[in-house]
């Protein structure tokens, strides 16, 4: 399922593109751990006030929002979820840039690095 397909039917929670799901799956295989999920969180900091955190996590916290994309579990804590509703995570691999990108409709502003928003 592509991001545009999911956007049409999903307005809550995080949307993980096929490319991002494939990359996360590959990284999890390298870790050799099937019990990990991709945790996406929002923390205070960065140039614009809030910054994204993406990391593998084995914990399950009260109030976690869990979604699955092609076998990849994506977890968001209950405090971060309102900031990330409808946010799309993609993975780009070009000559200019490699890494995860987040397109967040809730962000009113962001810094040039793309790691923080307001």
C-alpha cells in the first residue's frame, strides 16, 4: 500500500510508506530481534521547539498507539500521538540524501534540518 492509498483511508496515527517499512524491516533483520517495534516520539528541543525521535523499542507503555505496516510495528506514546496524527514517514535514498523523512500536517513550522517542528 502506498502512502497516498493509506492517506485516503487513514486520518489518525502515523502512516509508514512501503519504502520506510522495507527499510525498518531490513534494520530489524540486522538487529536479529523480532520483539522490537519502531517507536516514534515527540520530545521538547530542537530549533523549532519539538523534535522527532525514531528508535527501536521493546517496551510497551500504557496508552501506546500501535499500528502495523507490512509486518512492522510502529508505536507512539500517548503524549506524542496528538502531534503525529496523519504524519507520513518515508525513507529516501538518493545521491543528495538518505534517511527517514516525516511529513507532518500538524507542524506549523519547521527548521531547515527537518528534525524539529513547532
